[in-house]
């Protein structure tokens, strides 16, 4: 996966149904997916200190967000995939 700026990752997560959950810790920004007003088990976190996430860390985020392929994750972050399409993908994969 290609490197991305942490602000871009945060913006996309917020746009696609994730909310920041500050109660989980102080050293990271935790994001949890909310579907129909219900908190799901799908979550990820971003470090306050990282300005950019390289390919390795983006691969970890891909796993946390339950994408099966790098293409799916790239579509999510590049915005061809909507938040609803992401939820449908998770449902089809048995994650929700």
C-alpha cells in the first residue's frame, strides 16, 4: 500500500463512519466504526507522533479495517468506495 499522511487517514475514517474514541488512551487516536448508531468491533488507531504512515503501517491498518486485499483498502482511502459500500463489504465478508 502507498504511504499516506495521518491527517488524510483521519479525514477518510471520519467521513466513512468511524468516530474517534478518546476514552481508549492518550498516546493514540482510536477510531471505531459506528453502523446504524451501534459501535462495532471494527477499529484502528493512529499515533499522535506519526505525520505519515508508510507501506508497512498502512498494511496494519488494512488488517485492522478487515480488508482482504490492498486494492480494497486503496479504494477505501482514495474514495471510490463509499462508507456504505465498506459496510456492505464487511457484511459480505461476515465481519458484521
